[in-house]
């Protein structure tokens, strides 16, 4: 059964554009040691996703761990450009203040916003949100 689930998951992300907001272990730091987001990005790349990532502080340290397969961008709104999925993986205060309608407008047509840590950061605006 788990083999079937893996094949379905692979089909879902293969050749898909995925934006990742946050790479650090926790908000307000550049510490990427043992950061779950790093493992999420590695798995996405391994399964064939095109990953674009942003983080207020941790891009340079994450770049050392994720040498290939990630397009790092400074502007979090640019992370959403053309993305079919956008993952919010930390509790950054800046993300709570985002214009989520603007974010969704930059994403591809068949798109989802996923908030792993703080679903309330996304649900403040009326956008299409699927909490992962």
C-alpha cells in the first residue's frame, strides 16, 4: 500500500513548480541545522519538483546544504510566481502580514497554499488554502 501512495505522491510533484517560504529551523534565525524545511526541499527535489525558496535570513546557509535544484529568491512574493504549490513552513511574523490574495494571484492556476505551522497566517484572507 505504501508503494502506491509513493507513486501517487511522485506523480503529484514531478515537474511541478513548488515555492517554499522559510528554510530555517525556527523563525527569526539563520540556523538551518536540522531544519525540517531542508528535508522537505530535498525530498521535493528528489521527486522531481522545481523548487523556488525564500527566507528572510537563512538563504545563504541553506544554499550550502542545497547546492543543486533550488532557485533561491530574496523576495517572498517572487517565490510564488508560477508556483503550483506554496509551502509556508515557519511562524515568521512577516508572513502573517502578507497580502495572500496577491500571493495567490502570482501562482499558477491549479495552485494550493499550504501552511504547516500556522494555518491562521493564511486564513486571514479569502484565498484558496489547503492546509497540508
